C-alpha cells in the first residue's frame, strides 16, 4: 500500500516537472562601475535591472522561456 502511494506521488511530481518552464534572464547593471551581466536573479544590492527578459543565459534572444 505504501509503495503504491509512493509511486503515485513520484509519478505526479514527474508530470508536474514536465510542464515547468525556465525562469527568464535579465541584464543587470552595477551602479558603481556600470558593469553589465546576465542573471536570472539580482546579483546584489548595487545592481539594477537594465534590460530583459531574455530566453537564455547569454541574454541575446529576447522573450520569456516557454
């Protein structure tokens, strides 16, 4: 009985993960030296969102990942 429940829970998690999409990437600019980098989340307090969203980690292809 417990193994069936565990298998059902595992199957449900796999199905949910199959429909998950990636998070968008953004260009962030440093307030001090104006350095620009590409990241999904803010690298810290001194960084402002500069441009985005992008579909990949090089910040070349604009749009939200699907």
